[in-house]
């Protein structure tokens, strides 16, 4: 779902239907959260690829656990 355009947001702000407004905003927020997660996964996979191509070692599972 793309970001709501200005006209729709304006209409929702003046609309009596607050339930509809809340539902749309919730769906938009969920989309943003999912996109942030997918972006983080993509960044991690690109980092693994870069390290593999350069012959660099990553951290071990134990090091990752210790950091958490």
C-alpha cells in the first residue's frame, strides 16, 4: 500500500468515519514495519555476500549470542 496522498488524508481528517481512518492508518503502519524488516534482511544478506566475495570472516554464532 503506497503512502496515502494529501487529498485522501485531508478527506479522512474531515470525515466522520474515524473507524475507517484508524483502519487505513493501521494498515499503512503495518506496511512500513514490514518494509523495515525486509530492508534489514536485505542489508544483512548483502553484508554476507560482500564478506564472502572478499574472503572475510563473519562473527561466529557464539559471538552473536554474546552480543545479545
